[in-house]
C-alpha cells in the first residue's frame, strides 16, 4: 500500500510516479484490506472483513480507526426512526369469518359437510353443477350428460368392446350332423349319456384308493395285486447278447429258448439241395430263487450254402446257468438237416429243414430264407442255386413273484 506522506520535494521523479499509482490503487479499493501508512486524519476506509466503515481519529503517524456506526451519531428520520419489531398486525384481517391480527393462533372451521349421493334414476344435479360441500348433491347419469339406457325413454348409441377369440369368431354356415344336433338338443346329462351310448358306465362310483400296487377291477373297485404268483417282468431277446438282471420281487422264472435255424444246402447243377435244420426250444421253471443276473445269447441263423455246398449251422441260444439250446445243422444238397437239441437232455422241438424241390427244368433256383426269430431252416437251392439263410432264434424270460 502507498505511503500517504509521499511524495515530497525530495522524491525522485520515478518515485513520484510509483507513489501516485499506489495511492490511486488504495483509493480504488477504499483502503480495504491494507495496512495504510501515514493516512491523513479523518480518512475513511472500508473493512470488508467486518462489513464496516471506519474513520481515522488519530494522526497520520499514529492512526486510530473507529467504526462510524459506534463512534458517530447517524440521523434517521421517517418510519425507520420509530420502527420496532412487529408483534401484531396494525389492522386485523378476517379469515373464513375468524379475526386474525397475528397475536395468537386461530382455528378455521370448514363449511358443514354435506353428502354426495349417486343413483341410477336419472334425477341427479344438472350437468355443470359445482359442489363446495355447503349443500348436498345427487349425481346420476344425467349429471354427466348420458342418456337413459333402459325403459321407454332409452336413447343413444352404445359401443361394445369385444376382445380375444370372440373378436374374430364367425358364425356357423354349415348345419351340424343329425347326431350332433341330437346331442345338443338333449335336455340333461342323462339324455346325453343315452345319445353317447354310455349306459351306466359314466355313472359308476369307484371305491377304494389307487396306488402303485392296485388295479381297477370290473366291479369298479381298486384291488391289491396278489402277493405271489403274479407276473412281474417279461423280457424277450431277439438278437445279440448281454446281461439279464432279475426283478427284485421275482422268486421264480420261466425261460423259453429257440436256437438259430441251419442254412439251406446248395445243389450242384443236376440236383436240388436240402433245407436247413431248425433250432430246438426248451422251457424250465425254477421254484427256488433263480440267479440275480446271467449272461444271455440269441442264436443266429446259419448261412445259405453256395452251389454244391452245405449250409451253415445255426447258433445256440442260452441263458448262462439256466438254459442252452443248440442251433440246427446246415442242410445238405442230398437231404434236409436235423433239428437242434437242448443241452439238458430234453428233446428239441424244432423241425428239420425240408428237402429242396426238384424240377426237371435244368435252371438254377435259390432257396428261400427263413423268417427272423423263428429258428426255421433255410430252403435248399435247385440246379446250382444258393441255399437260403436260416432264421434266428429267440429267448424269453418270464419272472413271477
């Protein structure tokens, strides 16, 4: 800040310019925020920190700053000279009939409420009527400008909004059948049952409680399955091999096996061939506990022979430890093959293959193949043809509780 005792006659020219610039800067900010050197007596400055004007009551060398508001009398005239804090309004005001001057709280009571009644008689207040609670009012369809929808005075056009399947449904253009019309014309459920020829079946009451151990008997009662003697599993193998596993509740099994049939024999150019032999079959019942599991194998049919050859033997069918039945031997071109036999000493039930047919016409004819899972032998050929393949066997396991 500037030294207000300068410049003097002894000041250099350059110092005079700097001093004057500093004084101008002090005056521009009203000496705010600066330590002023040698301010003249009665100098007034602004102190932004306290928002106060101050005056130098001292000398330039020893300034003494005094706030103008405390050190000097200020003359105020008009209402501001006599104003005090307001405790009441000069003139009281009325609010909803209650006088209020600000000296105390007041309670404002609303108008006595009156009912709003709705009815469908069309006798409500006129459209456009206002309601402030001072008078009861009735609201009906005429209040909103709607016409009556019933009675002799019904007027207006009313739209109907239809959605869903009904919105796109079309009416039937083709008459139903005579039977359908009869059903639709039935007066009650009993007549409909007669039309449907249900008789008394649809009116039976089933008694008992069903679960996984019961069946519905023909007298419409749930009955428990017999504890013993009932079939709990039936398995038929028609090809290949694998492992059979007994049902946990089975106590005995019946096994039926058929071996594969032998292939048909192939004749030479001058004779017919023989048919293949059929596989044997065998059945056994175990009253004691059967094995929990066993391997099985289904016999394949023997291959048909080429001209002048013998047919291949059919494969054996077996359930290890329970049953084995042999396959039929292959057919020769002179005679049919023999049937297979069981391994347990029983007689096989399959029939021998038939001899191939003879014809005087010296032209080759192939033997026919046997059907699958029959154990039958393949047919023999004639005059240099190929013998037919034997039929494959099968294995059936029935398990009983």
